[in-house]
C-alpha cells in the first residue's frame, strides 16, 4: 500500500523495514543488524521485534542492540560488552541475573566503569 511513496517520505520505522527488505532480497544466510531499533518509537520498535522474531526462523541474525528488552525478546544467546570488554556471554535468563550486566545495562544503581 506504500509502494508509490518516495522513500524519503516514509516514516523512520518504515525506512528501517525497507532497509531490512533490501537486505533480505539477497537471500542471505546471515543478517548482521546494527541497532535496528535505534530511533524507533515504541510501536515501531515492537513491530520490528515482531518482524525479526519471524525472520529468525529463516535466517541467522547477529544483532548489535542497546534496547535490552528487544534483545531479550529476540536472542537465544547474548554477549554483553562494556567498553569493548566481554563481561558476560550466556542465555537470556542468565544474562538478566548477571550482576555486572545489571549494573551496566539494566538500571542497577552503580554502572560498570572503564576500569571495573
């Protein structure tokens, strides 16, 4: 229904979906997505998560993302980096419980520092 719309006139979320469609047109075995939720509103982000949930059934996805709720909704395995250092690599439930991850990304009171 939006085929006649110039890309620059699409919403940011629609442009992100179009970028994903262009990548999928090459029939990849692996999709590397760098912050696909960046700049999306709540509704657009939820739509992207839903779309990626369906796509992961057909293609391997490596996702770099700061939206931790989106990551938890999508990932089978999560590697968490702080200042370029791996602090945890595990399944989502274990990552949610990991103390250093909670401090760094999940809103605990003391954030991990470059030296910590």
